[in-house]
């Protein structure tokens, strides 16, 4: 019983930021101080030659 409550709490806690991030902002784009950061695209590259090629890192 306690484990299921903890799991539910963690699931709700982890999902809340995701829902908040996906909700459209009500302020106009010109008023959003984070706009320059939201427009960034990651530049993916291999992290290290000693790691498998499937391990990728990104720079903004």
C-alpha cells in the first residue's frame, strides 16, 4: 500500500513539470524573456572516442 502511494506521488511529481512545459504560454512572444533560449537548437556530436558512438552529447 505504501509503495503504491509513493509510486503515484513520484509519477504525479515527475509529470507536472512536463505538462507545465507543454502548456502554451499566455504572454506574447515579445514579452517572454526566455524566447532566445527557446529558439536554440542542440548541436549533437560524439561525446568521447572512448565511449560507444551511440552515446551523444549536445551543445547549445
